[in-house]
C-alpha cells in the first residue's frame, strides 16, 4: 500500500484554515492533513477538535519550524495571516511579520523541500476599493490600508518566486468570508454575538459600505479546486456575487437573532474605509468551481452557528479581546446614535 500524500495547511487553526481542513478531510479522505499554526490570538486549536489532523505549533517565519513541518509534504496551502484591518491601523508590525516575511520564508522552505504544488490564500483587498465594476486578476494592485498593503507585498514576493524559480504556486484572492469559528473581531460574528447578548452593534459610518460575502465552505472548495486544477503562476479571484451593505446585514442579523434593530448604533467610521470590493471570478469558474450559498443562506448559516455555539465564543470575549474591544469601541459607542427603523 502506498503512503498517503501529505497536505500541509499553514494557519490551519484559523477561521478559513480550519474550515478548509475539515472540507479536505470530508472530500479527500485519503489525504493526510498536517497543520502548522502559531496559535496567535486568532488561532484556536478547538477549531480542529475531531478534524483528524496533526497540529504543529510554530511560526511560518521560523525557518527550521517551517522546514520540519514541510517534511514529506506533497502540497502546501497557506492561510496563515494577520487579517483584521482595524488591528492593522493600531499596529502594522505583526502584519509585516506574518504576511510578508512569513510568506517569503514559508514558500522558500516549500521550494527547498520539493513541494509539488502550493496555494497562497490572499484577499480582494489587494486591488483596493471599487465604486463600480469588478476587478480581474490582471488589474493593478492598489491597496489602501496597511493590512491590504501587507497582503499585496506577499503576493508580489510569491509571483516573483514563480518567475525566478518556477516554484509551482497559485494565489487565490477571496472576498469577505463568513461562517463557523470566525473570530469575534470581524463584523458578522461581532454583530451576531452582540445581538445575542443585547449589546450595541457598532456600525461604522452610516453602514452604507458594501461587501460581497462568501460562505467559508465555498471558499474552502475554491482553494481545493485551485490546488488540484489551478495553473502554476496564476492568480484566481474567489467571489460569491452576494453584495450587500453593512446596515442591511446588521438588520438581518438582529431579525434572525430576535434582537431589536435599535441595538444597531452608528459609530465613527474606520479611517480609509474601503467602499466596496468586487471581483470577477470567471477564471475560477472555468476550473469548474461554483458557490453553493447565496447571500441569505450564507448569512443565516453563519448566524445560526453563533446562536448554537456560545461555548466556543464566550471564552474568547475575555482577556485580550476585551482589551481590544474597549480600545476599538469604548469611545466610539459612548453617545453613539441608535438606528431607528
Ligand atoms: P470586517 O469584517 O472587518 O472585514 P473587512 O474590513 O476586511 O471587509 O468588516 C466588514 C464590513 O463591516 C466593513 O465594511 C467594515 C464594517 N464593520 C463595521 O461597520 N463595524 C465593525 O465593528 C466592524 C468590525 C466592521
């Protein structure tokens, strides 16, 4: 019997990573899945409970750790990243460490280890905002916040690695993703958890900005599609065409939870708040991928999961998150205007 091929998922204890691990375990039962994760504030080994994978705790920017984790691996998927825009406005250094230096070192280690194919998970934010029209993979990168700039830098390092070493890698650029186990700092889990607890939902500006929202299992199937069928050196946009403004999202969350919409509060906007991101995903669809969740199905599935899972999110609200929350929202919520239906 031949040995089972090994897939290393870097950042596999994060939100998209853990959902991807579960998607692979369910759909490719013959693969062995190994996770490398630094377990920063955003990583949580509980996301992998019962997932059937090995977990190595370590930093992708630490060369010996990356090399050891890659030993014997046929494939690499990198989902390890600092991802929260608001935190990048407070301190950008961790973003440079993970999203640029870490990415460079991890993929260099993968090349030296002879990995046959690698996928790097990036973001729609590298293209900058749009006020009409959807970005294609060939469009120029124009990031507008420190998080997005760090992801763009990582993408450029990897495209250079492909050009100079022909290391067979693909990049995916996904839209806002929602679903189980997303950290409570992000809009959909934050709004849902606050609605459940009867706390104010802090909506930036007037809530008019829009996002395209993709269910995390659809994002996972896109990554797997690109790993198996993507052309080396190519970038693939991942979009759901589920655009909706933030106020409507907050209202729908309140309705689903059974909370009064007057919990929604308009707070001082994020500086440099991108108006919208929109991607053309025709290139990915040409590989045979399609999304299963439309906007309502994706949002309702996410909200229902938080309603059913206080055991997961309640412990996260203490400690580090509490300090972050107070810093981010304390002043903003004092005297904020409530939404009137
Ligand atoms: P977020 O989940 O942080 O993702 P991103 O900024 O990467 O798109 O935010 C999604 C949208 O929700 C974005 O337009 C900002 C808005 N938002 C709020 O209005 N209030 C909040 O407290 C947060 C975290 C986000």
